[in-house]
C-alpha cells in the first residue's frame, strides 16, 4: 500500500449523521494530521504523471466524469436529501452545475500555456510560461457541496495539478466523495484526487497541517469569514497562494418601477432556498418606500404558503437546517430581533430543525441580524427613498459578496449595480446563481481571489520566465 492507502486503512471512523432522519448514513475515516500529510505526499508523487498526460486525455476524463455525475443523478439527489436536507430542485441543480463546471474545465485543458515577450536585445527571445502549481487543497462546505467541490477542483485538475479535497464533516459524501468517485470512475488516478475526512472538531488541526505541508501549493477555501481569516493567515505564513470565498450579507435592491408580480417569487427564492443556507442568499431586501408595503405583503404571502418538511417529499419547499446548532441560532436571532423591537411579518417559528421562512421589518441596527450573516431562512425588508440611499445601505457593511437590482429600467438598474461594492451583481435576477465559466468571489470581508474561468487557470498555475539567448 502507498501512503494514501495506509492513511485510509489506519484511520478510525466517525458516523455521517443525517439531519433528516438522525441516523448514520455511513462511517468515514477520522484522519489525523499525520495521515492527511501522507495523502498529500502521495498526491505529490502522482501529480507529475497526471500533468504529463496529453491535454486531450485530461479533457476526455473530465468530460467522462461530468457524464458520470449526471448518469447517477437519482442516487445523488437521494444522498443530498439525506445528508444536507436538500430538496430535489436544489440537489439536481448541484449535480448539473457540477457537471457543467467539469465540462468548462475540460475546455480549458488546451488553453495557451505561455506567450512570447519582446526583448531589447534582438538576439534574445523571452518566454513567459505557465506550469501546474503541484498539489492543491480544496476546503469545501456543505451547503452547495457538489458544485463547490467541482468549482474548487476541476480547473486545478485540468491544468495538471493533483487535488486534495477536505469536505465538511457534515457532508463528506456530497462535498467530497460524489465528485471524487465520478473522477476516479472516469479515469483520474486515486492519488491525483484524494478526500481527507475528519470527525467534527478535528478539522482545524488537519487543515493546519495540510496548509503547512510543502506539498500543498494552493489553497481554496469556501466558507465563513471568521474561519477564512484564520486559514488565510496560515496560508500567508506558509507563502502559499490562497483564494478565500467567504460569507455575505447580501442585499437586493427593488427600485420604484420593479414588476413585483414577476419578481417577488425571485425574492423569496433568493431569501429562502436551501433554508437560507447559501452564501449568495439575500439577507436584506431594500425596497423603494413607495413599493414597501406591497412588497412585504406579496413576500409574506409566499413565505406563509411554503411547505417546510422532509426534503424527500416533492411537495416540500424547504428542508431542515443542517444541525441543532443552526436551529438554536435561528431561535436566538429571532428572540434577539423581537427583543430589539423588530416586527416578524412571517415565520419566526422552528420545530426541531424545521424553521419557517421568516420576514423581519423595522430591524434596529443594534439587532444581531442587522449585521450578522444569517445563513438561515430569515430576511429583512427595509425601505429607501432614493437610489443614492439604496446604494449607501447596500454598501454599509464590510461584506461584499453578491447583490441584485430589480427595475423595469435596465439601464438605471445597471447604473445602480455598478455602484454596489460586491464581487458580483445580478440585474433583474435573483442573487442566488452563477455560471461556471464566470469568475466568482467577494471583496472586503467576503474574501479575496476568484474561482472560475481564466481567473482559476492563472491561480492554479505558476508563471515562469525563460530568457533564450
């Protein structure tokens, strides 16, 4: 056995508990720092052979993996329902978007790997080359797990790197194994794509060890801002380039001329999809005062009609929050909001892990939800009187991940969008959504760097200069 096989064989195990049934879905290796380092070393040994393959072979394998993901769609939907409480639409979107990400990565395998630069000496030719970085680490959360494991790994593989995936302890299957198994079945060597699983509470030590390893040459972290700050500091100390895709306190701006009949369902989707457990979810809906009451009324009607329950039931709109800690935090935020004087227009209740979609108005700035990312099915609606005030409110917090502007006047909406301090803005679309070939990431406390398209191609390669005399 090589180091990866020995590490997996020697690890103790931990149960993967379903938030839906409370039962264990499977047992996974609870790896120690030393075992994780063995996996990183095995990846470093395997990476050169993967990089040496013709680009057409890496392309063929990535395309086959995409087909494999979609061929097992039914199984994956069932897994995501049980492991993270995903409803069928959210689970299907995860699989299809992950497959699309693999296909986009496959298209990048034949991207230019260098350029010729002029020299002041006519006898010299300067070559600027891009070569694979080596072994990269993907730290993947549980909320959109299949998409995010692909987003942080596919282009790295396309350019010739090996990848170590560290999935959330709460979704080792969906955030790691689903993608890795598809890639392995398609032909990626097992040491080129490895999954490091850890029991709850052990992740910090294992991630620290991996970041400090000389074998890890890139880090992509997708998760909360506090954890991202710590990981960025560790990567900086190791002089390892890192991308941080962090949380948001996202705003959707509804201008005075917005078609509310058309766009209120999009507001509800942006606020409550996957129980609000999406970094792109809207936490704040900023509405022109002339349309405020109508917006709240329409949104409340939709929220009150939403079915909360077992995600395996096709009638369910919203499944459970991921764990008891999230359920407690929902109750705490609602209690705090009520105590501070906010008005609960819809929801506010939770039964076990099943939280009702909740709409708040008149939220004081001292209220926790006014500044904390919810990551729960809670949204605040607040009025504004002018575009200038809407922009000021939207830009008032340190996060800057994504936003949305809704208006019948697309040019004016675009003008407002350009003034918002976020990494991405949707014009006349819900805040939840992106495309695999488009760079995505935040600014400010929402992160640094971008994943997707040529931005990832540059991140996952090293630039080298050759002076040919």
